[in-house]
C-alpha cells in the first residue's frame, strides 16, 4: 500500500500509520481463524488503492476522456458493491471489531466516491475555462512528452491536440525537442535543468514552436513543475502566449532602425540628439569623425565632458535658446581642432515625439567653402564700393572746376550772339551755344548722381527772392521757346511771398529741367509756368510749381 491519500484516510479512520501496521492487522485476523475476512479486507483496500491511483492519473488526463473515465469508474463501483455484498454475507463470522472495521471502510469508500465526483465536476469547469482561453495551456510528463494542450494550440500551430499529445493510434507523443526550433533547444534545456535543480523558481522563456505549415511561431512560455515525487519531477504545467506579432513588429522596427542608422551615417552632415540635461543620446558617424571620439565615449555625456570650455559654453547657450523658444536656432562656429579648421553652421530645434517627451535635434553643415566664397564676395563688394565712392567723391569735388568754364563759354557765347554777326558767324555761335547747353545738362546730371552716391548732395537753406529767381529763370529759357515760335508765360500770384528760405540753386535747376523738357516736346502753342500759394502750416508756407504745355504729352 503506497498511495499517500489512502494512507492518510486509513490513519484518520483506523489509526493505521504505516503499511506495516496494516499488515499486522491482517495477520491478527488470520491468527484468529478469520482468513477469508482478512483476504476480503486486503482485496477491498487493494481495489480502493487501485481506484485512487487510477483517478489520479485520469485527473491530469484530457477532459475529452471523461466519458470513458466515468465508465471505468462505474465498473469499479460495481466491483466494490459486489465485494461489499460478499463481505456482508460473512458478517456473522467476524469478531466484534470486524463489523466496525468494515463499516469504516465502507464509509471511506463512499466518501472517496463523493470526493471524486466533486473533482470531476471541478475538472469539467476548469476544462471549459481552459478551452476558452486564447493562451495555450500545456502539461507534460517527466519524459518531456506533452500530455495536455487546450484548443488554442491548434489555432496557433495548426497541429491538432491529438497529433501533439499522441492521442491517436497512429502517432506517438512528440517530445519537446521535436516541437521546438533547433536553435532554441539548448536554451530550453539549460533553463529546464536549472529549474529541476531548484535554481530557477519557474520557467520564463521565449521559444519558437513549429507549425504544421512548416513555419515557426514565437511564444512566451511560463511554467513550472507542479508535481514532485520525492526529489523527482513528475509533472510540469504552464502557459504559452503567442508573441509572434510582437516579434514581427520588433523585427520590423529593428530593420527600420538599422535603415535609419545607415541613412544617418551616409549623410555628409553631423547629427546629434540630446535630452533636457544636455546628454547626448545619439550621434551619427560623421559626428564621430569630427569629434575624433567613438559613439561609446559620447553617448550619455555632455559636451563639457569632451570638448573645450569655450565650445561647451556656446553649445549650452544655443541649446538653452532652442529649449526656451521652441524655434530653429542657427549659429556659425569655427571648429579649430581639425586641420584645416572648419566653419560649421549648427542648427538646433526641439522635437516632441509624445506629450512630455521632447528632445533636442541638432545637425551641422560644413560651410568652409561657402564662407570663403562669401568672404571673397564681401571683400570684392567692399572694394567696388570703395572705388565707386572714390569716383563719386572725385566727380563731386570737380563740380566747381567743371561748371565754371562751361558757364564762361555759355556767357560769352550769348554775348557774342547779341552783337552784329555775319550769317555764318551766327550759325557757328548758335551751334556752339546749343552744344554747350547740351553738355551742361549732361555735366549737371553726372555731378548730381555722383554727389548722391558720395553722400554729398546737400540742400542749402538761405534767404532769396523767389519772384526774381522765377523771372530770371523764365527769361533765360525764353530764347529756346522763341526759337520754336512758342510762347513762354509765367503766372505769378499777387500773394506770392517776396522772400523765402531754401536752396535757390536746386530750385533753379529743377525749373530749368521742367521748362526745358516742356519746350523740347512742344512744337506749337505755349509753355506756362504757374505758381500757387498753398495753406501755411506751422510757420511754413507751401508753394506749388506747375509747368503745362500744349505738346504731345506722355501716353498713359
């Protein structure tokens, strides 16, 4: 008699504490001449022990064997009833203590039957629960053969439960080694060995299981030995969670990261990523080449830990500006630790990948050549501006020297034309005056532009007689008008101020240009210069000058 549950029941009911005590009871009955009773009791206990062992085996078997298990239990029950009746027939032959012993055993049998009925009901409930789980529930024996799998196994691997547990006549139980990926088998063996030695409380490992289509499914296995006999494992149970989708997603993410890494490493710019504390989280190969440090010596550190204090200060200030504004911050720095030194344009911007999860992305571009070209262009521009300034200053300074002889030529020509001249002489002098007038216009234009470029075109403010200036200017232009048989009139209002403050030379030049153009483009009729006094404003009086003519005008 070896079954522990039967020993416990006999100990509780009959006070028998060991198999030797039970044999002693039987020997006492035989010594009293009750051999048939002793044989019957021994047979009854053997049947009960057999029932315990059988029920225990069936308890861990597949739930779909429950019907056949019930039939076997019924047969055993009939055997027990028949044995009980044969023992009851010999009740008169037993000593006084024997009926009580048989009654106790009968009660023990009925109690055992009731307990097993409750176990069957509990198992049925558990079976329904297990079959409804998406996770795979498994059970294996000490030899590593799968003895139980719920239907999720078929959904995930394609193998039926019968195929994998050997419940079909044409198949044998498949050990774990034939279910697992060959590369995962050594790892599984190592974990299992540590668990069986009590070095690992439970199994927690990811494995690949074969599918019927020839592929593999990733599963997270968690389990442990649930039944020990002495120090030997008898039964192991656990769960398998299909993590194939997660593994595929991780693989895709890993490939994407690898692709991103290759792209970043091929770019001819330095790229870095920092956290709020200024620690580098990621750099590309170009950054390593520029700094002369490996990625392992950069990631996790701040710039102050491997660069100069001046460079670290500039970087810290630019980082702080980017964090505070949230905008792109661009700066130019000369990197003197390379040969030759490099001019870099460093850009920083804060990126937010999730609420409360922000990073500083930076990238720098080598602008050494561009800066050299830009500096050369700036120098060329400065030289051109200096040359232009010198030219303008020269022409502006030559203003008086050029105007003086031209005015002399014009004055003497006009005086000569007022004298008695021959026809040829008058024609020659007229041509001289016309050419001198044209040349003076050109000189005035050149000198004015030169002064403007040189910043020396000053507007004078001095008192002068406005009416006299207008009259003299009109008189000087009347000769041109009369030559074209045009009438030149001046309309001066009575309320025109006699004296004003301003630049009489600039005003005369403007009037000459306006009247000259009007005369030039008018073939007949008249040219009129009209002055109009506008309203005074804070002691200043505004005067309008208008030149009208009967010429062709400017098309709109």
